[in-house]
C-alpha cells in the first residue's frame, strides 16, 4: 500500500454502527464494568459510537508523522467529567493500532501513566511493553524473528567487547528462552528477574556494555533495564539514541489520561514532554492527552502550546443518533429481542452524555436479562428509573469532589436556573457562591467546580471570562429538583413533558 493510499484512509473514519471486535464481551462482564473505559483488556470500550470528527482530527496528526514531520505532534481532548474522554483516548489508540503500516513501520500506541511522564526511561519501558504486547499478538513467527534480531545485537555487542565474552553463552541462551516463553504471560516476572540477574553477575567492568546491549536487544521483548547505577542521567534524546530499534522502526504515540493532574512545576516532566513536542527527541513521536477542561492550561505551562488548528478537541454530548448506536450495538451483541423501540427514548434520556448513556444501557440490559432477553416482557419504566438512579449515584460522587464548597455550588446552580442555557461572569458567579469577598476562596471553588463538571468556560466570550453549566442535570441535582417524567414507549419523538429537570 502506498503512502498516498494510507493518507487517504486516515481521513475517512466513519462509524457505520456495525459491531466491532471490542464489542464482543459477555453481558455479566459488561454490567460489572459499565463506565470504566480503561477496564477492558482490548483497550477500547464496548459499544463506543460516534466521534468521527475527533478521530479524523487525530488522524490528521498521524498523517503529519507519515510525512516525516516531528514538530508539534500533540493532540488534546478535554471535557467535563463523563464526556467520554477516556473512552475516546482508548478508541484513538485502538484505531491507530489498526491502521496499515507505513514503509514497514508499525503504528505503536503507548499508554503512559502520569507518574511516568517525567522519566525518559519509564517512557521507554512503556513503549517496550506496548511493543511486546503487539509482538505477542502477531504469533510465533514474529517472535522467532524478534529473537533472531536480539541474538544478532547481543552477539555484535559482546564481540566488540572481549571483556564481556564470559557472559556470551548465558546472554544468548537467555534470548532463546525469552523467545520461547514470550507467549506465556506467567513468565514475565521471571524473564525480568533473569535479565537483571544477568547484568548483576556480569560485574562492574562490563555493566555499561551489557546494559547497552540488553536495552537494544531485549526491547523487542518488552524488557527494559533502566540505567545502570554508574550511568549518568539521560534525557529522552539519549534514550532514543540508545534504542534505535524501538524508536526509529515504529510510529509511536504516547497516550496520557487525566492530564490535568500533571505537575507543571516538575522540571523533568517539562523536559520530557517539551523535547518530544518540539521534535528534539531524535524520532517522530506523538503525544495525546486527555483531561478535564483545565488540561490545556496545565499543558501550556509545560510548554505544550501553539498547537496546529484542530489539535485541541473539546467534547460535546453525542448527537442522539450516535447515542442510539450505543444502545443498538449493545442490544445486538447480547441478542435482545424486541428492543427496537427502546433505543431512541434511552438516547434522549441521556441527551447524548456518554457517561449517562452507558449507565442507562446497563440498566436496560439488566432489566431485559431478568426477562429472558426479551425486551417486550421487560419493564421499560423500571429500567429508566434504574438508569436515573445510577446517574444520580455518579452525581453524588461529583458533589463529594466539591465537599468543601457544596453550599457555594448550590448557590451557583440556583443562579444558573434563572437563565437556562445562559452564561455568567466571574463576579456574578462569586456573588452567587457567597465568595465575593474571598478572591482566593473563589479561585479554589471555581477550579473545583470546573473539575466536577458544574462550570465550563465559554469558548467565544468576546474577551470577557464567562462560564456556563455543561451538564444541566447536574446543576438540577444540586438544586434537588425532581426528575422529569419517564417517557412512554412508542410516543412521538420530541413529545413534551411537564418542564421539570432537564434530562442531560
């Protein structure tokens, strides 16, 4: 496949509603882990739907990597709690892993924990693990070829350093053992221990030589030693140079979730992320961040700024049609009979908020399971009530995250109730929160409210800092308003109910 053909594929993601491999889960497992995007072994949440524009914007960055660009390779996804950020990041990684190789360079999505975002060697270990997982999925022949490459690397390294020849037999034997045992997950800890033991017994005179050889040779197996005690600190450029087989032979993107919790005062984190973002790592490496609405501000403080157009994506609710796809995918996977009339009212009840639609789908599936997977025999009203209760449980968690500001949050939600869909300026919000005379307290409250999903900055506010309520039903929950009536199956789409709590 030519680069031109691959580029064309990268801007054509369309969600046609069909089931995908990630949707092949058991009902009991799905009901246990409904809204935990990171809980799925395949990495992508079952029944993920929509978000075509976001995925194609991410593919635009990948296309730059195809063209050899190394600068400004970052992508930011932000939104209120429950907007589906983690689910989208996992879907981006799954989509990336399924794209065709370019010039023999596979795409390698790598999940990087926030705590590892300050360590070049931790980033290398994460990439090695991702490469090992990819290799294991490819089967015995790929493992055999990787073992041969590792053998050749170690053989050359030891040939060039006669003082290390005493370790030759054991090192090469270890490569063979690793190749034979890679497919056995239970052997991972033993492999890691054996590599470390080999270096420990090699002696201080050859530690540096073996360290370099093992890093290059065993990267293919997901085993990374980290620096030997007598090696100086290394930056990401040094790590890339020491392990070219990893960085030059793959197209790597690091995924960092909950990025609003990165420490902007960490010089090591700044150095690592800036070096990658500015193209100075020695390889084309991308970064993909997900987080709450203040994530962009945190990353700007760390030098991730002036992104190209389209690389900062704020998540809005799903269109009702895409929310319906979530329900229909779930019903099809689990063999629900007679559930065609459930999809639209459940989607409308969620108003497209991904967190809500997953909870309403789980509640509906639990009710239908009790009826022998026949939706015609299940209690639709009870299923909706259970979905509402699950949503309220989530809101209680959000309220607890603002435990020091509950009264202020209620006051602000009441102020917004007077102007549905409108926005307020900082002085107006501070007055509603009872914090007009406490600027520092108001700043702390505002951050807590943003991170809880009560407030979101208006994108185009004419130069005046203004805020809106991104999830009206959360504000209504804080005001203790009753839920709106449960819809009836078969009623016309858009039928009006007495105006009580909004459903999104």
